[in-house]
């Protein structure tokens, strides 16, 4: 059973018991309805209390059931709430810890609600591209009023129960630390004989100047909704609560919910929700794998990346020592850290006590011996194998047994790096993304000899650092940079054929990317790609690129850090300004090619950029570099600014249809540098079988 039943005096207590958050899946709904019917049939029962076991009243519906027959299998959540609402005996919801989504909708169906302080109250469905579908948009305005209810529903942001004290949502706010069930039972005994039974559905909504309020709210919501339809649908449903009889409003809400559940945007958000959780699971590393303690950390390299990585440890309360070869570099790194924290203090995101505590956790040194006792050390030096060899041989000599030796390399062979030590089982890749103190993605690179406990520790550490950890196998560029190289190659070829940087970026950003490929390159530093291309020239001489990026770098235009890259920049500002010099360089270079420049459409630009990612992603998946297609999507959603409403490159390809993706690639294969469009065998096979990457 997933709902427990017991009698306390003459009060029936029904406890939802479906760990971890008492989700209202089919089995829980069935057990709860059976328990309610049992209480109704027992003449000795005078009132009913519903609560949740463990650390939640209920986190809401089981979203794994959405778009599946289970969601419509009786008893549905609507049925459960109707059974509660139609009870002939008073029903009291005993709310604690977490009461969200369908859990809050269930509580709103009860006659009374009592709560402990500190309980998180929310209708967060909008964050999954949905609206509350079991009466939330109709009942919440009837207890909070139209404006506060609308704010909660459109934002999905949790509100602490004590902030809602004094509203009709709660009939009693219990003292902190008290037993919620005992308090609810005592309350139920007091109201057991009260008739008629109060029902939220019978409350009226009063809002002065309703039309003007809704018009202003619509303008505000529309401005913030972006590409997502759910916020405006939430507004429409709340408006229906004020304009329609309850049952009509309920039907209106349900229709909107069902329509939203079929949208690509909602499916993309739900895909991302599950993908983030799946990324933490590695098939051959059980959840109970022992992890190594991380009580102290070290970072090698005080540059921008090293400073950012050190901040992550300090933010998590882990003491960290930064080591570099020069005192000046350490001073500069600490200044960067202090400046970042001071900016957060000025913006009100960090208190002065937090600033002092975090700064106090960061030390610097010039001596490797000073970091010997650290539990983990992250190397963040120049992306050159010889430099990393020097660092890892030194770390191998001084670090204590059992210390984790991590590299922040973004492209280099982790197995070769591990071979510089006598403890390859302790070596792992921790590829942070710049700026490391901001970006959520952490690529966790598993070497051929990386210990399972080391991998489990890295996954646990990613959560402690509030990162999205995604495991990658070893290859040049791992998941993210290996794919983005093909994306950048296509961007360069588009310049050769007729496009300009601003057009390519504009098309990519209209598709939803946080920034286009040329703005991204200017931000990261064009010299990084230049260095990689030089290495490719030696290792893979047949791999072709547009020469424009090399010509740009030969002029010292490395991007924002030099005030000039694909764009011009005004000192102290980040706004990209189209550069006549760069346009002349591109057209001058193109004049020497064997093709004639042409007008390139935005649709072609987007397809070539995105499908280049997809094709390389398919190779990565087939080679086992990524464990699952959704891991690739998480890399791009959390590290590369891929539009969230499209779900990641592999999910987007699934929504387009793999045969359509393959057909477009075949067309591109007949054009300039068509050899770049040799389709991945996995893509060809799945398209032929009518399957998808994320099936």
C-alpha cells in the first residue's frame, strides 16, 4: 500500500506513503481513495486527517505518468480530490515540509488545512510547461485572492507557509516543532460536528477593476513568457476562475492542461527534468558505491578558470588552496575572486558574513607541499599536454594516498594524463565551463582506469557544488567540445559561402541559442580555437576548416579580451558591433575560393548548425562516449546555451523526425565541403527504423 490508515480516537488518519515525496501516482491515488471510503463507511469515525509520511505532505502528481494511460486510469487525481471534497465527514489536510502541485490541489479539496511553519507551498507546473490541472487555478484564487494566486501559479515559485498565514488557505498554523498529525487531529476533533462543511469551491473571488487587472497582468506575463505558452495559459485559467461558475472553470482548466501537455515546449521541459536526474546514474556504479570524503581541496592555476573553480569549493564550504608558479598570478587570481564576490554583495545576492566566510576558505601558495593533504586537486593550467604532464608528475609525487587528481582539460586525452601518474585509478576529468563560478555544467570524464568510487565521488561532488554533472568517456573534446567543433566548422563554411557573422549569430539566436557561434567565440577567446586548429593540422591534416578564423587570429583579434574579434567592442562594454574590417576580410578571402558567394537563408543556417551537432552527437552516442542521448542534451542545455524550449539537440532532432534530419544532411552533402555531412551510422539506422534518439 502507498497510503497508511490508522484511528486516533475517533479520527481516521490517512498517511500518503510513497517516498521520496509522496507523489500521487496511480497506486497512491487508489490507496488514498480506498482509505477515504473506509473512513466514510466506519460510523465510529467522526473526521478524517490526510497527511504525508517522511519529509513531504506531497510533491504532487507523478509526471512520469503524463502522456501515458496511467494518468487517465481511475482513480485519477480529479477523482481523488472529488472523493475528498464530497466527504460527508470533515477532511483536514495536515501540511508539512513540502506541499506542491497536485499535493496542494489535494489539500485545497479538503474542508480544512493546518500547517507547520516552513512548509514550501507551490504550484510549480508552469516550470514543466503546464498549468495546474486538478483545480489549482480555480481553487487557489478562492483562498488567496486573484493577484497573489496568479503570481504563485505563473511563477511556480514556492512560498513558505507562514507567509500565507491569515489567508483562507490555512485554518491554523501550528507552532514550530510541533507534531503536525497531533495538531491536525486536535483540530479535527474541534470541527467534527460543524455543519455545513466548508468547501473552497463555494468561496467567491472579489477583484476590483477585474478587466484592468487582467489586461495589465496579461501584458506583464506575455513580456516574461518568452517562447513558452504555459504562463499565458495559466493566466487564462485564473481569469476563468473569476469569470465562470466553478465547474465550467474546472473544465476550462482541464482543456488547457491537456493542450499544453501535447506541446513540444512542455515535452522539452519534462525531458530536461528527467534528463538531469538520469545524468547522475551510471549503470555500473551502484547508488551505494562508497564515496571518498572531500574535506579540503586544491586548484592548480590561478587564472580565470582556476579562480572560478576555487570559488565553487568555497561556495560549498570546502576549504581550498590555489597554487601557481608566480606570486603575481596568485594576487591576480585572488583579486578576481574578491571582485566577483563583491559584485554579488552589491547586488544583494550575498551577505557580508557569507563574503567573509568564503574569502576565509581560500588560501594561496607557491609550494606543492602545501596542498599534499588535500582530498582533491583540480588542475586548471594551459591546455597543453606537456604542461599538464609537468603538473601531474608533481602531483603524483606529493599528494597523499587516496587523493583524487582531477584535470579541467577540455579536449586532451585524459588517459595520457593519467599515465603520467602511478595512480591512474585516482585520475578523473572535471571539465568546468567558463565562467566556472556561474555555469551549471560539469563534464565528468571517466578514464580507462578511473575507479568507480572516484566517479561516484565526482558525481556527489557535482551536486554539492550545485553543478549538473554529466559523465563522458575519453575522446578529443569529450561530449560538448567535440560536438561544438562541428558546429563552429559549419559556421565558418557559411562565411565562405555568403553569410556574415552577424547574420549567422542572429539566425542562431532567433532559434533560441543564448548567443550565436561568433559571439560565443569572441567571449571564449578566438585564440583557444586557433590553438586547437594548429594541433588538428598535425594530428588530422585532412580535416578542413574555413581559413577566416585563422586570418582573424593572425590580426590579434582574439575577442572581447582584446577589444576586437569577429566584432568590434567599445572599451568596458560587451555589446558586439559589426566590423567593416572583418567583413572585408571575409569577402576578400572568399574571392580567392572556387565558389561564388550567394545569399544564405536563416533556415539553412540553423539547420546546418544544429544538425552538425546532432550528427556528431549520434557518433558520440554510438561510440559509448555518452551513456544516453539525454546526457548529450543536458550538456548542451546547461553548458552551451541551447534553447531549453527545444530540449537539447538530440531531443530537437527527435521532434523534427530523424528522416527529415537525414534528408537535410543529404542535401548539404551535395554542397560546399559536403564531406562534412557523412551521416553517423546510428542516425541512418534509427531513421530507417522509424525510431528516435531518446526513445
